[in-house]
C-alpha cells in the first residue's frame, strides 16, 4: 500500500491500549500506509516525564511488535533541548514527500494554537482528531482553515497519567496496557512509589 502516513506523537509514559487502538483505527479510516509512533524527547508543554527515554522506547517496541503498519521514529529522543512538533514534521516531510496525517486527541486540539510555530504545523499536515472523554471536538478560531478531520474512536478514559497512578497504588492495569509492557514495567520496577 502506498499512501499518506500517520504520525502519532506522545510521551508514551507508558504506551497503552488506547494509543494502539487509535492508531489502528486512524490507519484504517484514512487509508494510511503506516503509522509512525514518535516518542517525545523533552516536550516543552509537559512538566515531568517519569520513565527514562530508553524505558519508554523499550515499552513502545514491545507494544508495537505485533502491530502491522506501525513503526517507531526515534529521532526526537536524541534531539538536544526541547522537542518541537514542527521540527519533527519538517524533517519527516523532507524525508517522505508524502501527505502527513497528524493524529491528536480532542484534548490537544484546543491547545495546539499554543504550540511552537503552530501555523506552520496546520499548513503542513491534516489534523486527525480522536475523541477523548470530556473534550468536545470544537475547532478553535485559530485553526479555522486548517484541514481537520475526526474519526470514530472509542471514548475510553485511558491515559498514561491514570495508568501510572494505578500502578503506584498497586492496582492491575492488565486490560489497559499490552501484556508485554506490563511485564516490562514489573521487571524494571517502573512507576512505583518510594
């Protein structure tokens, strides 16, 4: 299959089943050749990343080992300083020469106008918005004229923050994360208190 590519960026701290389902649905719905999962290096809009870059990358590799059409683009992890989305998209655009569908949750749609060089982002890509519980898909005035698409996705309340809290309190996340990721977290002792 040759077609546009999907880009799903995130901290993936940890990667969870919601990420995998949204990527798979976007790939099918928009006829994407592949989905590039892009683990963020040091994002300017997040206060804290719990797991190391190498642990987040290892968990992502485990999660994607049986996900056809999904690959990892690792370059943000080695970039010094902040990881800006526009820098990644410009590099991907120069490499691939294919249309890029940037997959985001409806929770991020209202925040995108605060991102570094957001106008360049919305001129370069089509935004593909997955519904998140509690966040309506309302296109902000700053994004008028952008190519914004929604696609049907389950409105699960799964988030990496919630999973970390569950794990810190000793609760099972068996149905929220891939088994291989759960085993890795347990083996490495990630997301424990104290």
